[in-house]
């Protein structure tokens, strides 16, 4: 089967989903194609979720042009799309006069990039802003605009809104071949996928770590991706959420950062080691480096409270530390959003705006639809809901009172809603990313079997067919005790 669209976007990470949401307002048929079976299964799920303010990128780079603006847009995007966003501010801690000079350079960078209200503060102000910051810190770059999100929640929210406005999502559709040729209906590109071919007039490459492969298949720019792996550690919830605290950065990394999350955990992020492509193993040396680096910033951090360690790979283009956003110079009609490493999460809304501008400049006609709706209603979060809303939900459906995940207080009805949304969860991890069932202290030890049973019932399949994550990640072999 072959379907034809005006625009095909390869990649359902935060970049591809943001672009889909941006372009869904126009009178064009759009398809988002991803090799995985769900949204945000690459770099977008395996990072710390920091919305960096924009003082790191060198002025004049593409990163610098989209980072601060993307950070600014998050307030509007969070309001319209209903995802959680905390703008707490952040500090880069310095411990000597050499660090003080580096902080001043970062401040100058930030001013050149349009970052508001940057200042260098001393010990008293540091501990007023974050009492748990190291007492050895003598200087800090204070940046009020920094925040944090769950990056996969942003991607899911953006694509849900795009789908509600007519965008098609094709999951489990790895692109095997791209044919480029003229046609009578103007569909220049054909993406050959096992699930069915996709024809389109315009192609957007937002494939993350697969961007070089997509560019090569289309006969466009040749570049190589470097797998710069990052290990990340998640700690149990704290009584008070920590402000993001950074060390003075290195040439290849922002260093080990300690930050809170939108759900009250503490995250230590991230190492930066070049490893074999696709390596998502966690390494003891990296985890130890994270814990050591974190204690330098927050000495009283109880690093015994680790509940999860994971790793991912940044989509870094060999030979450059910048983003590529623009029309291919080799293949007209192909638009690149490649090399979107850090600060990709922070930049996503601005990358989407920039892609719209690039397409307009390339002559793509973009006419706004009369029925465009930018609002996505957030799903009910039972754990965070006021008591009156909890009672209302249970009254409407007793399954709202059947708690499946004890750690995060997730009832059966919330899991069902996560599966039934469009596009909904089709795996245990897909449920987890949408409603946090299994994200708590026990990391699915109590609730996973019940989540499997609910997925099997809702997807009308046997429990042995339910996946943990992507293809071939089965959890159950044979009968599941106690499941009817």
C-alpha cells in the first residue's frame, strides 16, 4: 500500500513532533514516519529534560539562534499543549577566580544570544537561591529563564496535537530506501517502508541519530554521526525540588548537572563518552563520575537513593558542534533538521518555527487552516488532581479508584486512557511515559504484570504479545498466572 502526502517528516522525536505540530496549522497533508513503535524512543527519551537558557552556544551559530528563543517559547507551548514545565532558574557554580572568568564569558555569550537577566552572584545569593548548593562555591552565573520538562511528554503532547489537526503518524515504519524522481502529482520522494510506502512532495529529515542515513538515501549531503553517549542517574523524590546546578562546562559537554524534575525526582546528567553507535548500556565508571560530580555541586545529596540509571546517544555530526536546519543544497525539496544534540530539547519550539520559515523561503505555499486548533487538553493525572476531581473521576468510572501503580498513584482508568489516546501507548514503556505507571521507586516491580494485562485487554492480544518497548521486546512466555 502507498499513501501520498504533501510533507513527510522522518523522525518522531521531540524535533520531528515539534515540526509536525508547527506545520499542522497549514492546509497540507502531513505524515510523521518513525522506525520505532512509539513517539520519542531515541535521544528524546534518554536525556535530563533541561530547557537550557542559551548562554552556552557560541554567538552566530545555529544553536545560538534557536536556543534562547526556544526556551522563551516553552511557556506558551506548555500552556497550549498541557505538558508540565518548571521555569526555576539555574546556576553555574564556580569555585575559584579562573571559574569566575569563565562565568563572565558565559554571561557575555548569553547577552549576545538574547538570554535575559543574567548576572554573576556571590556566596550569600547562591545559598539564598539554592540552600543545598555547595558552600565552597564562591561565584555563580544566575540565569532565571532555565527550566525543565519531561522531553518525551513534550514530544507526545506535540504529536497528539498534530494528529488532532489531521497529521498521520506511521509507527514501526523504518525507511529502507528513498526514491527521488519527478511525478505528475508532484510527489517527488517515495519512502520505501515495510509497512507501506509513503510518497511526498517535501521531505523533512528529523531522524536524530539516523539523520545521516536518511540524507544518504535521498542522495543529499553526506555526513557522519558520532554516538556521544550520556549516562544519566535518577534519584528518588525529594521533599523539595532542586534548582538546576551546573559546573563550569567543558568544550564537549555542559558537565555533570544536578537538577530537579517536573515530578519531584532528582536527576544527575550526563556523561559524554564517544562509544559504538547504538550503545545504551550503563557503565559503572560513568555512574561513579556522575555521583562524584553531583556531590561537588550538592554535597548533601544522598546518592544511595538511585532508582534508575540509563543511557542514550546525542545526535552529533562529526566535525561540527552545531545544528543543521535548512533546505538541502543538493536535493531540492529535502529539508534537514540534523545534528540536534544539546540544547535540542530547549530549542525544539524554535527549530519548528525556523523550519516553517525555511520552507516559506524555499517557495513552499503555507496557507493557514481555518479549523486549526493549537490546544491539546492534558490527560487527567490522578496523583496530582485535587480531591474533588478525584472523586468526580471515580464517580464517572470506578476504574479510577483501582490503583495499579502504588509508587505514582496511577489507577487503571488512567492507563486505559493512555492506551486509547491518539496516538496511544502500545507497550509497557509507552504507558510509563504517558502516565508514569512504573516510574516510581519500585520501577515496575509491583505493577508491571497488571499493566501487561491491561495492554493485552485493550490491544486485544495475548499477554505474550505485549512488548516492554520496541519490536521483539516480549516480557511473557506462556501463561501469566492470575490473568483472565
